[in-house]
């Protein structure tokens, strides 16, 4: 941790000093070292007496070192705009975080990614298309970024991990806090296989004051934001607005015009967002092409278990009901239920009415 890093951590702890103003302060004084050497009078001249007093009071080297040690004790590392691993995409925005706490593979921030978002209150359709987009884009080599929110955010992360892909969860709370608590196992899995990221110090609980600022990170980190399902007043729209402001691609998956869960996403399309009818549309928007000779579905098929292959062999010639598949494969009901669910999530089979299953190809 360099002196420059410590300056940014100092600024992150100042009451009433937001990241945008902190950046202006560093630029005004000509760098971190010169800000560190500034007198209280010089600070007062720039920001006024009350804020200058807060800045001066927070300038306690031992407390800053204790803060860093506390984060390390929680298994978290810290990066700042002075750190080489700090994402370039965040340097471009007006108010880049003064400090980012992380667990996991920080190198994912240097890879191409897409932000995949949608409502907490979703339909089965929303869950299915979110899992499909996440899985196929992860298999195409893109990092899936989302907010680990209950609903479609969690589904996006889960599908990326199940596809052996890469994912980044941007939290609106401390990395040692799970919100909601039921997502803690998924949060820990992402820390082990992907990356957890937050500008909130350890112990911070989620709230409006932390979740709204988090949205700018979701919008800025990726080249494109894809909305799979969103209602009329969904918080997802705030991310979309920021992504458009940052010059990022915005794509939307059309929904049922009769569904309240699709009002927001359909309005995005009416107002000019690009259509995302499949992962190929996203790849095209990013100037990428699917690998020749290998589709996302083919990639998924290559990793099937022997029992999953057995189910597919039964479905090779015609659609079958659950009971017909069970009779042909001799698998138990519980095992077959599990296999059919996984094959659906992998995008290899579809389920119609009356539990009739068919392959997609």
C-alpha cells in the first residue's frame, strides 16, 4: 500500500466528502502528495471551514493504517485510483470511488464484460432468459457483471458460475455482509471463483445511501448493459440511465406487453434501446463474433455428464413426457427431475405443457 493509496483511503473516510469532490481536491492540489502536504488553511480556502475541518480531523495516519489492517483481517484487499489494478473504466467517470474493497480474482476487471440486470420481482420468463443470456455470454468468454441482488441479479451470477464462466458481483454493502442473508452461499462462491467488489468498508449494511451509488459502478464497469426484465418503477432503470450517460451500449430483451414486469424494459425499446433477442445480438453490439463451428449450446453439450447424455439420447427422435423419459432411462424420479432442470438451465432442452420435453436442436 503506497502513500498515494493511503491518501485516497483518508479521503474515503471524510464525512461529507463525496468521491467526485475528492477527485477535484486531488486535482486542485496537483496530486496526492501535494494534497497530503496542504495546510488546513489551504483546505479551508478550497472547500470551506466545515468540510476542511472534517478532512483535517480524518487525517490520522494510525487510524488509516488500522482501517487497512481491519479490512485485511476480514479477508479483503483495497485498491484506489493510485493502484495499478484500479479499473480504467471507473477512472473515466466523474466520481470514481476513492477506495474499492475486493475479494477474489481482481484480474477480471481487465477482461471484457457485460452488466446483466433485471428486477427483483420477476416472472419465470425473466428468470429463464436471464439464465440463458448469462450462460451463453459467459461461454463466449465475457465476464458477467451484476449486483448480487435477490431475483434476476442472483440468477445471472448463478448461471455464469454453472457455465464455468467468470462473474463480478458489485455489492451495495460491505463484503462481509450478505444482503439478503440467503445469498451468502452464492456470495462466498463468487469470492472463490470470481470477484466481489464494493466501495463500502467492512461492516456496512445495505441501504438506499449505499445501493444507489453502487449503480454507477454497475453501469461503468462494462461495455454494455443488458436488461432482461424490468417493471415500470424498477431500480434497474437508474443503471440504464447511467450507462447511457457513460456512453455504454444498452440492450433490452422484449417482454410480454401484458406483463407488469415488462413495462420498463419495453419502454426502453420504444425509446431507442437496442433489441437483444439472443446472445448473438450482444456479441454483435460489442463487435464480437461467435466462434466458428461451436455454438454456446455445443459448448454446453461437450460438458454433459453420462446421465445427462442418457436423457438426451431418449429425446433424440421425438418429444417425450416425464414418465416416458423415466421409462426409457430407468432413472429415479428425483434424479430425473434434477437432470431435466440442469439441461433446461444449460439451454439444451425445453419444457412444454404437461411436462413434455424436447431438445432445442
